[in-house]
């Protein structure tokens, strides 16, 4: 059934209606419907209802299977990869990620996860195979020989074992003139060792290997000085035979 042409109340153009009560043309009717729909979805009660419905729907197997199929498409994979790269480069995202990583509970959770992962046999086997590759061994040797890597490794070792820093060690070495603090040997070429109190952990100085081992032996007599004096007297008694020189 056809009806007489009318004038649209919105745009003022002539159109052929589908019913006698139609007031707008098809395009204006669609615009009005979209505006009404947008206004409806902006209501607070509708937003809460829609959010609740969407959460429930995302848990259904139908939604999960559709999402999986959609993600497997090559064009969607490329788009998602590109979007993730652009998203990760945003300054606000980087700041948020850095703040999240610095949280104590996150650090503890990551340490626990890494610890469990390293204990798996397949991880150990994969790591062993990777470390035996020739080019990996060459790269590792080149990396270890770098001065900044050596300095960083030494600094970490001092902090872990002696609660000391590489900067303090360099100052101590400069103060000693690059030599052992007791025998004054070395001239900056001999390797010196960190001497410390084994009970308190306090660092005392840098010594050569001979002086460091002797100080450790003498340290054992700390609670029995009389016995140590008896050893000295014994050596002095037979000093002519063992050629002991005590200054």
C-alpha cells in the first residue's frame, strides 16, 4: 500500500512514508533512533546493568571460543601486536608499569615465581643446552671482560658479603698506595684481599694472600693470648736453629 508523499519535520525534504503516522524520513529516523539509544546508554543505572551483564557474558564458553577464534586470525594478530607496541610506548603506561614493579608484594611474587621456574627440570635442561652453544660462550666471555661489568660484579659481591662498596674499596686502596697494609708489597700489581672481622663482619683493610691467611690464624688466638705467648717464647728459645727474626 502506498501513501502520499510528506515533508520531513526534521530536514524539510519530501519522502514517501511507509505508514500514515510516520513524521520523519528514513535517514532522519535513523539519526533520531541513534541519538535516543546513545542517551539511553549514558544513564547511570543502565551503565551498571550493562557492566554486570558484560562480566557474566565474558565468563561463558561461547564468548571465550569466539574470542579465541577472532584472535587466531592473521589480520587480528598483526593489529593486536601493533597496538601492544604502541600502547607500551606511552609515557603514562611506562610510569604506571614502573610503579607497579616497585611494589614489595609484586617483587616477592616475581621472586617466588622465578624460583619455582628455575627448579623445573625442563628449564635446567634448556638453560644447559643454551649455555653450551659456541656463540653464546664467546659472547659471554666478551661480556665478562668489559670493565663496567667487572666493576658491577665486584660491587655486588662486596655488598653481599661485606656490606661494603666498590667506591670505598678504591678509596682504601688509594690510601694504602696500592700495597698490602701489613707487608707493603704489591706496587699496585698484586691482587689484594678484603680482610674483615669474622665475628662482627667489619672490614679492616686490604691484605695480600699471605698476610690475610696469617691474620686469620692469629685471630683464632683471640681468646687464648697466653697460649700464643707460649708459642713465641718457644720459637725465641730455638731462634738460633730456626732463624726467627722478631723486631
